[in-house]
C-alpha cells in the first residue's frame, strides 16, 4: 500500500514539474540573438567589425583597436605542399607568435620557427629592454604595452589571445632602459 502511495506521489510530482516547469525565468521558446559577422576577401577593408574570410589575415598599418586593415593571404609559399604530420611548432610572423601543425606549414606561412611544440609566454620578456611587444595566437583581444627601440620607449598596440609585454607603463620602460 505504501509503495502504491509513493508511486502516486512521484507521478503527481513529475506531472506538476512537467506542466508548471521548474521555476526557470527563461521561456521555453527563447529566441537567441546572434551577431551577424561580415567577412571579406583579399584586398578588401577589414577591422573590428569586418573580418577576413578563412585563410586570410587582416594586416593593419597601425595597431589600434579601431584600426582598419586590408585582408591578405596568410600563405606566402603557395607552391609548398605540406604533409598533415602533426609535429607542432611555434612560429613568429611580424609581431605575432602562432602555433603551426608542423615545420613545413610554418615555412609555408612565412613564419620564423621559434621552438617545437606550441607557443607560450616567455617569462624573460618581462622588464627586458631587448624584448618587443608580441601577441600570441589569432584572437581579437587587443592591448597596449611599452618596448624599448634602442633609443626611446614606445607604446605599441597588439592583438592576440595572450601577450608578451616587456613594460606595462612608460615610466617602467624609461626607468629600466634609459
């Protein structure tokens, strides 16, 4: 008898939850707003709101968050045929370090190979007058830092997922390098 009564209570509880819901503030037919991403081809303007199509990169003349650039090919050696062998390397191209599938892919993209495996932040960069401001990875985050160019301390803007920033303030750069 207790088993039947317990089963009835369990069934009533389940029906109540099903009909009433679990008290969530979210309607069951929630409309999710999505952002439309505008993508462009080689030679077209790109920037914060306009992204380059896959296998292209936005090359900017100045590194500011709002700066516009031009979409260019990421591959510099189109004749190179690389295997899909997974032997990751960290390569540097311009002011950015990126991971590449293997040495051939890094060369194909015109990157200087820094080390085997993936890119990491180099702790020796901190407070180092010879280290440049460097972005790591292909992310849209933007930051600024200071580096010494041999004569003066310069503010540099950079995009990436992580950053190597020698100096976070102009004063720190000047105190260490001048």
